[in-house]
C-alpha cells in the first residue's frame, strides 16, 4: 500500500485539494495518509460501498473508546446522543423519529418563506457590491433552520456563535482555548434549548421542536437529552454546510460562466446536483470497521478507521465522464455531496430547496454578478468553503 504525505493545512492543498485526491485514487484502492494516521480512498465504487455497508460505521467500537477530558464533557454530552455519531439500533430509532417530524411536506411548506427571505436579503444588500458570504450565504440557512425549529429569529446570532464554536472541534488545527470555547458553547446551547423544549412541551406550536417532542415510534419518544442533541445537530449540520455550498456554488456559476438557462426550472435540479458534485463543502468522513473486510483486493481489519474522500469520489473518472469538468448538462444522478447509506444527509431536501430558490434569484437580481478578485477557501479543511465572496453587480 502506498503512503501519500499531505498536510491538510498546506495553503496550496486548501485552495485545491483535487490533485491530491487524484493521486490517492491512482495510488490504489486505499493509500495511507500519514498526517491523519489512517488509510483513505477516493474511488467512487469503494466510497459508495463503504457508506452503504453497516459493517462499518461512525460510532467508535468499545475497544477504541477514549477517556473524555473533563473540560470537554459538555461537548461530548451532546455528541453522545447525536444520531450522526451513533449506529444501529440507536441510530435507526433516532433517525426514524426525526424523519417522522422532518417530513417532505414540512420542507416543501417552507418554499414561500424561503423565497421571501431571499428577496429580503437581496433587498438589503449594498447597491453595487459586497461580500455575499457575509450578507447572504451566512444569514439565509440559519434563519431558515431557526424558523423551521421555531427558535426566535432574534436569537439567530447567538445560535450562530454557539454553532461556530462547536464546529471548531472538527478542525485539523485545534488548541485548548478552542476546545474550551466549544465546551462552553455546548453547555450554553444545551441550557438554552432545554428551556425552549420545556416551553414547547407545555404549549406546543406548529414548529419542528414541538413535533420532535410529540413523535413516537414503537412506543418510544425522544428523551430530553436526545431532543437537545437532535436540535443542535439540525442547527449545526443544517447551516454550516449550506452556507458554504451556496458560496462555492455562486463562485462556480461565475467562474464557469454558466448560462442563465441552466438555472431555469426545467434544468435547475441537474445544475444543483452538478454544483454539489463539483465543489462540495464536506470532503472527508471516517468510518470504523466492525469486522475484517476486503475492498478491491485490499484487506481492512476490524477496529481500524478509514477515511472516505467524498469530494475525491465525486471526481472519479470511472464514475463520471470528464469528471474534473463542470458540466450542468450531465444526466441527473446523485453524487456523494450528501453522503449515502444509513447516514445520508437528512437535510438534503431542505438544502436543495434553499439552493434552488436562492441561486436563480441571485443571478437574476444581481445583474452582471462578477468576482473583482479570486475568492480564497478558508484555511479550515473540515469545511471546504470560502473565506469571503466579494462580488460586484447592479441590483434589480
Ligand atoms: C449528514 C452534507 C445540509 C442535517 C450529512 C452527511 C453529509 C452531509 C455528507 C453524511 C455524513 C456521513 O455519512 O458521515 C450536507 C451538505 C449540506 C447539508 C453538503 C448542504 C448543502 C444539511 C441540512 C440539514 C442537515 C440543511 C438539516 C436541516 C444532517 C443530519 C445528518 C447529515 C442530521 C446526519 C444523518 C445521520 O447520521 O443519519 N450531511 N448536509 N444537513 N446532515 Fe447534512
């Protein structure tokens, strides 16, 4: 097995990790990535098979359990009940309960509200140019998810600050002060939601939190801890990735001079799938092996952890013709932007709806949308998203 060294903090890599993914894919079914200390794959067939096989999972096997440092306890108190970090049977139970509340009907019901919100954000943009990440991509998803959950919009800044502090825990570069901030944010967030859940328990509304309290599956409900973790997961997963997918998508649409007809209703779904394939914000997810297994002749051992390069698999030439080329005319086919299998993104329909409403409106109302300078990706490998998205336009 080949070893390929690559610092995830190397500025060239952060700006363009795809040449490394190509080398990984050409290097074999798996190559060792020493900076992470595990094997990774960028082959679509293996990534797809591994995501769909329940002999692998996100939850660490008991023999790999590590002692949680005391200062991180509030963070792990939430992670412990998060469906994203669990496997069957608890994952199955939680996911079924959440799916009952987070229905396609509820998401489709957000369409008019999201449309109005996009218009309002565009109305409020400076006249001829701005950082679109700050003024549009950041506020949109957090307000949408806050409204869906029934969290007061006036608390959106507080939620953003907690969420940002918590997701720093997934960074390649992390120090004690980041960890302490994440733990404090976790404690504050949990206390805030604990109160909100009690209020909704006493006086249920039409919101998703009230629905999550009420849903039942085979006689079980979400416990209080599970409710807090689920709402935090929906808030965190529900906005960071969407912010960066909007940013990356606008950058691609401008850089690739995508013609307006690719954003028309008949074609928009295919264009969005291609944007998710071409430049997704989440690149690397890991899985533990619960049994010995073989992939394309390479044996993996029980107890081992492997890395799945979703963004690398999205550009595998054996799965997509001219894989490194952005082509919205491709037949619509799901890629790995939202993962696959048991942990496939629960929020994909909501994220797709936000993109479907926001992108055509931005291109339509911000005439001549352009990049006065090249946008840079932020130096955080856990989110392949832009630092800023400075654009110029004439507003309509
Ligand atoms: C899971 C991507 C938006 C909630 C995932 C996974 C990916 C992903 C790749 C799978 C992780 C794995 O297999 O290990 C994205 C992207 C988004 C987005 C690219 C935006 C464009 C959202 C939204 C929500 C959401 C809007 C909720 C409102 C979740 C949840 C899971 C998840 C709860 C965990 C599902 C489970 O463990 O069963 N997402 N996501 N995501 N996502 Fe998303």
